[in-house]
C-alpha cells in the first residue's frame, strides 16, 4: 500500500524512468572506457562542449550539493598540474574537433583567479580548437575592480554571480558572507564592464520566504539591470547539512505548488520588464546572448567530479581532489564511473535538455536520431499540446510557461534523485564500484 508522498513519488519516478528509457534502473559502474574507446567515440562527434570544474570555495554553504572543499594553496597547485595533464590526454583523443562552448564552474572558479586559472585557460587554448566565448561562475565577494580586470583579461565574456538573495535575513539563513547592500554593489560593478552577459543566480522558496519578498527581489534585479536571472527553487539534497536538518529527501511533490506560485510571480515581473524565458529557471533580456552551462548536446567534463556526456556513454571523474591529482600525476585518467547509454536513454537525455531549454526544432531531433519526433513521441506530444503545455507549429516545439514548469517538475523527480544518489555515492567512496539509479 502507498503510505506517503514519498511512496507515490517513488512509484511515479520508476514509471517515468521505464517510460522514458525502457529501464527499471540505471547502473553506472567501474567499467570505464579506455582511451582507444574514447577515440572511437570522437570519430562520430562533430563538435563538443567543455566543462571545467574548480572544486574550491572559501566557505562551504550548508545547502550546496556540488563537489567542493575549502581552498588551500597546496592542493590548488597540484590541481592546475593535474588538469593540464588531463587536457593533454584529451587533446590526443579529441583531435581537431571544434570546441563550441566552454564553461568554468565549481565550486568557485574565482578562488583560483590569481592561482592558476589563467594557466588552465591558456593550456585549453593551446590544446583545443576553441571556437567560443568563455562562461564562468563567480562569487560576489571576489568582484573587486582589480578582480574584474583579471576576469576580463582571462577572456571571460559571460559572467555568472552567485547572489542567492537580496534580503539580509535570507542571506543569513543561507550563511552567505555578505550583506544585500554589498552584493548589489558587486553586481553593479560587474554590469559596468563590457561583459556580453552578466547572469545573477538567486534562490527562492527559501525557509519562511514570502511571495512579497520574491516579488521585491525580482523587481530589484530588474532595477539593477542584470542581463539574465537564473532563479532556482532551493533543493534540499539529503547529504547536505540543510537537507539533513530538514529531514526531507531531495524533492517533495507538495513543494511544487509553492514553487510554481513563486516562479509565476517572477515570470510576470521579468516578462513585463522585457526579459524572455530561456530555460525553465532563466530569464534573459531580449536580444542578449544567454549565459548557460552547456550549449552543445555532447560535452567533456574536466577536473574532479567532471562529468562527460558523449554519444552513447556518460562517465564521471572521481570526486576526490587528492585522488584526481594522484591519478593524473601517475599518467592515468581520473574516470571513476561510467554507463553505456542505450538508444532510448540517448533520446530521453536529449529530450531532457530540450525541455529544460523550453524549445527545440523538430529537425534537430531528426538529424540526431534519424526519425521524426512525432513518430517516436506522438502519443505524448498530442495530449501535452491539448493541455496547453506546449505549442507545435510544425517546425518547432515551444513549451508554455506552465508546460516548462510541470514537464520539468516531472523530470526533476528523476534527475534530483539521480544526482543525489550518484553524487552521494561518489562522495562516500571516491572510487565507487557502482551506483544504482532507480
Ligand atoms: C556553484 S554555485 C555559484 C558560484 C559560487 N560558488 C557561489 O556560490 O557564489 C552555483 C549556483 O547553484 C545554485 N544552488 C546551489 N545549491 C543549490 C540548492 N541546494 N538548490 C538550488 N540552487 C542551488 C545557487 O544559485 C548557486 O549560485
Ligand atoms: S554555493 Fe558556491 S560558495 Fe557555497 S559551497 Fe557551493 S559552490 Fe561553494
């Protein structure tokens, strides 16, 4: 018998997994791909994206699910050496395929602004055919005028700032080390530079947050003139201090309605101010190229916990910074877990990201999978259209605001659980035998 919301959620999640991928569970294991196998993979790939993970922060936030540790200069030095070795290994595997997106995330990349970031980016430029701008995450406390000079000198054109809230009591709940007035000044300094896009991350559905506060935050961001806002509901991951304290699992259906109401408030404010929706959670000023993590369907992840998604394989590096450095110092790759992707899993993965971006061209699906999306997903697309969740003009499918939210909420049931399981297992055991995602 189903006794609680989480039982219903589990049942729904398993049905969704089976429906989308044909699998009852997905099992990444230690059977990691060899360099020769990866070389074969790249023969089928025309262009790729790069993700570089910087796993250091000056303070650890209690809600944060990402792989990070406190910044210390010794490991940071070893990390630069190791990542350069990893770049060299991949340069030999990828050959001259163009890199069409480069994203530096973390942790906090700006902890290494004066201790290796320039060396890493310089090495990437030498090793790969970079045909793209650099997108990078930053911490508001690192955005002094001198540091902004250094960030611009790296060639970063799209800058994201982890603002999180513009209200002091919420900043305190999140243990963020600045006041609202200071973070507004930092955003103002970044906006006064010539970046193509300045994105601000904020979180909503925070403990005790009112709808009025969400509206005030949205209006204040418009007033500041930010190019893009990524507004995420606070997700409670069970392995974080805030997740443990709340006693909840990663995602609860009941919270979805509150999130929906708050997101609606933001949708209205940003739409009236001339921003358009560019992903489930992001609003970008019309005409500004958006800031985003990965803009191509296939990418390589470098660094500790870097994940790579190639045509028919997904794999993940070890989460341990010391283990990552040791592997590369020893001439080995740092891949810890891998899973082969069946055709149905590849289609589900492709659709996941398109739903996230809220629009796609049907021709892109045909090009990637050699068949019509209506033939594969017609029985789901037609009712979704009738319910007003999406529009289909024959060439392009566009999700409505409520479609973006609800389809993604359904996907989140899978992805938040998977991320929690995969990252949780990878943190407990730095070279895990397997993880079971179900
Ligand atoms: C890597 S951090 C941003 C850069 C920098 N480390 C910082 O915190 O300022 C990425 C973003 O993920 C979001 N985030 C982190 N933990 C989250 C959580 N539990 N729920 C929702 N969003 C979260 C925050 O908006 C955060 O800015
Ligand atoms: S939210 Fe940002 S600063 Fe805080 S621990 Fe996570 S990555 Fe580090």
